[in-house]
C-alpha cells in the first residue's frame, strides 16, 4: 500500500472540502485506505494521520504553531461549532488511532467515502464544507482526555 501521509509538521487549517474519520486499528485503517482506492478515489486525495508527529497537523488549540496558530484556532472556535473536532482528531492520532482524510468531489463521492470508511469500522466521520459541517458518525468507544472546553 503506498504511503498517503502528509509531510510531518504541516498545519491543517480549517479542513474545508475534507471528510475526516477515525479508525482505531492500524491494519483496519490501511484496509480502509485500500478500499477507498478500490472504490475509485485517487491516492492523492487520501491522507492518513497516525502518531504524535502527524497529530501536530491538527493542533486543536494552535499552541504548537505559535501565536498565529493560536489566533487562527481562536477565530475558528468563535466562527464554527465543529472547531473542537480538530482537537479530537489530534488526540486520536496521538493515541495511536488513524485519522483518514479524503477529499471527495461532490455529494455522491462524499457519501461513497462515508460508506467505505464506515464499512471498515470508521467513526467520528465529519465532512467540513465551505459554510457547514456534516456529521455522519459520532465518536465510538473511550473518549480522549480533552479539556472541558473542547468537549462536544
């Protein structure tokens, strides 16, 4: 399976146009990525985040990216209800789970990706649109230990 990981250290700003999901086991996440490719998604539109270094891309509070990162996250918290989700994805990657990011083209591809990922045991599936966020599946299992202000 080709590597679909983004460069370490990239800061994922508001994930507009992305479908994000958590898969708890590494082998299952790899199978989900393979299933997405088999369903017709180009590998370049799929990214995986796993481990401490990859988790910094989400940086839910912006603290790891300095003052500008913090300011960015503060503005996002004020403007969108789903901003705390980035901290949940960060915690999932730090905890050894895999966060899969897919960039679907249109509603049909988005729903197809949701079904593929859900079929592989994915959860906490959200699509971040231009003006709205659509939740397809809530968090399953033990919740990450996050501060109260980041809880949903």
